[in-house]
């Protein structure tokens, strides 16, 4: 993979999308500072300049159907979790693609796809991994590699390590669903959830992810199974 390092950019995803026509598949845009990083649900991704990994991976012509686009979330999430494994950190994936260590968030992912008919023509996978940041004044539940291990890391070396793990998973997509499912945050544990479609809170147990990417939660209060797409349910932590 070819990596382009930038000192400052508004958002690596935005920069990748601006350059998308000219970028080859496998190009990585990484920034030492993001001034307007973006996260899921329109949120802002805060990161201390020069302390963390903020980068976007461009993929093209994957032969992936639009209805299979959730596999790109699985790919990025599993790769981050396995990268953290390499540093002795046990993590879990909060559906659809936040990475947690215990109950603290260490990574956020934003996947933006361009479609051509029924297929994904190109994908920009934005990833922010907290590496050396020590304090998070704007985020009460954030953590970093440093906070987990007490060590400081070279960002370029960390990115190289991650991209190797990512490439390995890209070439073995057949086991992504199994890998993703085995690492799901709160899977099999009774917890509270908020159904955003009905505005109801209930006690539920995450069972799995469905083949179409929906989250399967068993509603303990009503004895029924519920299935959700993105932005249809939230965790009450």
C-alpha cells in the first residue's frame, strides 16, 4: 500500500474523497493533524495533533455488492482489533465499528462508499486510533495505547503494522463475519438498549450480526428478537 503523509488536513476522509478519481486502490492518506475529523452519525472526531493515528484507506473495484458493504466495516474493525492484539491489548467491537478496551473507546471508523449500480465502485475507510494521547478532556470514555500500556509509540511504525494486518484480512474475507462476531462488545451479556424507531428502552442481549449486517438483540423484557440497521438502536452505557 502507498501511504501519503500530510502534516495538516481537515479530514483524511474528505481529502481522500476529493482526490478519489486520481488515487489508486490501496492508497492511504494519513495526517499528523486533523482540523475537522469526522465520525459516525455526523459527530466530530477529536484528536490531539501528532499523538494519534488518523488515516483513510482507498479501495476500488472490489467486486463487492452494495448489499455487502457492511463487510468493509467488519474488515476495518477486525483489523484494528488484531492490531491491538499485537500490542497485548484485548478489545471488542461495538456494533457497527467502534473499538473498545473494556468500556473505553480507543478507535472510531467511518466508511464512505461510492456506488455504481448495484456494486461498490470505491470505498474510503477512515480510521482513528488513539496511540500516544494521555488525556481526553472532551471525551469522558476514551483511552489510548499509551493509557493501556504506559508506553509511547512511533506513529509511522504503528501504521505499517496496522496496514499489514489490514492487508492480511483483505485477502481472507471469507472469515470476516466469524472474526467480527466473536469480538462483539456486550455479546451474550444483559444490558440496556434504546430502540430509536419506537423510542423505547429495554433490557436485551446481543445475539449476533445477521448475514445482511443487521444487529440481532433479544429483548428480555418482551421475550422477542429485534433486528436493527445502523442508526436504529443505541447502547445505554
